[in-house]
C-alpha cells in the first residue's frame, strides 16, 4: 500500500513539468511582454517582485492585494493565471 502511494506521488511530480510545457506552447510573436503582465498585476493591487520564463510560461513572484506571497504561472499570450501557489 505504501509503495503504491509513493509511486503515485512520484508519477504526479513527473507529470507536472509536462503539464506546464503543454499549456505554455506559445510562439514568441504571440506572447505579450513581461511588462504587460506586471502592469496587469499591479493594477489588481499586487506588488511584483520578479517575473521570469518558466518552460514557456511566465512565472510571477508577487504579494497580492491581501498581503499574501504568491507564485503563479501565466500564459504568455493571454496573461491568464494557470497555476496558483501561495505561501
């Protein structure tokens, strides 16, 4: 039983990078700028610490309007949030 759970957990970890690669397959000419994402987040009351490329997606490190530290993936074409990770 423990082996099965451990294998399932490892398999889910291995699938996560593949998920991001499939979702953020945007040609460079269709991607919006990181500055556009920063402006969008700041308009929503976020304080942006850093935005970097993460396997084709934009990964933003920020503090949201409620004061919570956030780490999120965004689609570079639409700037829609794909994944949420809060501290």
